[in-house]
């Protein structure tokens, strides 16, 4: 036993997620043909050209995202790119897996946090925690990654997932491409559930990191996209890229793009210690450092609800 006291989770009280008011619902997901506000960055055409060229040449397109892509109702755009063989690897943080899971299972996700945190009910949802932790324990025992464990659970229980067509991890699994999740322990609501098994979470997410490293090792001539992940995506990508280069994989002819609401004035910024932007991880770990020996990196500032549909349509138009 360790030296310090731990707080037991056994007495934590949970509630049924079916009784929760959801801020994001399956009926609110954006459809592919919905009108889109024009997006004026000319570099978007360059990026679409590079994505199309990568796929014509059989090179990967890796899509890393934060949870707001799903919370903005944009899942169908990514599902469509998976089905068209454009995106070859989906990755995200733990919140991505939870919102995707809840939408597919319950048709809704995203609670009212300011209200729920006041009485300690935030995140205490029985079905979400119990089912996802069950899936991860089974995945750890079976030797699968986190994303695959969730997909296999959904395949074993199709009656629990009436909205499976819009589920990113399940559609990726059915297409035969990885959907990996990169977990920071203590950041996700399923870590609050009495059934949580941190060893299982670590084992499955650790396998997902190795899977992600393999995809990055094949990235020469390919594209890495980061949508709204401020820390996990940039940090995981840079470590995976270092591993690939350490092992001798050619990963210098790469295209990287970061999508966020942060304004950066220049496409390729100097590496000086700007008092604010120096600590903005996507700037260094996605746009600048990976392309320092060649390649092309760009930062796109804009709402995901504009940039993602715009990019989707430009890429689809190029690939047919």
C-alpha cells in the first residue's frame, strides 16, 4: 500500500443519463448539404489540394480533434470523409470518446456543467460510466486499444446504440481504420464512476498511442490535421513524430494544419518567445516544429462549423 490516503469512489451516487437534459442532440447534427458561411482563407484551397494529392498517392490523412467538433454537431462530415477513404486515422481526447458514445447510445450529450457542479452531480451518469468502463476492461483483457474496445462493445450490443450511423469510432472500425483516444487520467467523467479501472484505461489508451505512432510513421507525403485540441493533440503528435524519426522513418515531406479560434497573424511565425503565443502548443507542435525540415504548415482561424464543412466540400470536389 502507498503512503498517502486515497478517496474511495465506492459511495459515489450516480443518476440515469436518460433523465438528463442534453445540450447537444442527434437531431441537431449538421447535415452535409446545410448552408455554410463563406470562409475566406486562400490557404484552404492549398490544403484541400494537398489532402487530395496525399490520398491519390496512397498517403495517410490523420485527423486529431478536440471534443467541440462533436459538440458543434459536425460528426457527419467526418463520418463521410471516412466512408470516402479520405481520412485514414481519427484521434481525439477522452471527451471525444464520451460525446461520441453518448450520442450513439442515447441520442444526446453535453450536460449543463455550471448547474451540475454545484451539487456534485456533474458527470455522475450511470450508463455512460458503467458501459464505457465495462468496454475498456474487456478491451484491456483482449489486448485491444481504447477506440477498438468501444467499437467492439457497440457491435456486441447493437440494441444499445440506435444512432450508430453517426458514431465516429464505430464507423471507423467498420471501415477498418484506427480511431484512437489519448487519455489524461482524471479528465473524463467516466473516471468518476465507481466502476472505473484506471489500469484498463491506461492499457487501452497506451495501445492507442502505439497505433497512432504507426500511423505517424507512415506520414511522409501525408497530412496531419488538428481541430481544436489545445494540448493533447499537439503533444501526442510531437512525441509520435519524434518516435517515428528516431526509428528512421522518413517523415519530413508532411503537411500540417491547425484549426482553432486563436488568431495568428503570419502563416509561418518566428520561433521567438512571444509572451502569449509562445505557450500556445498547436502553433509550435503542429505548425512550426514538424515542418522545420520541409513540408507545409498552416494555422486556420475560424469556427469549426464554418471551417470543417468548407474543407469537406473542397476535398470532396477534388476527389469526386
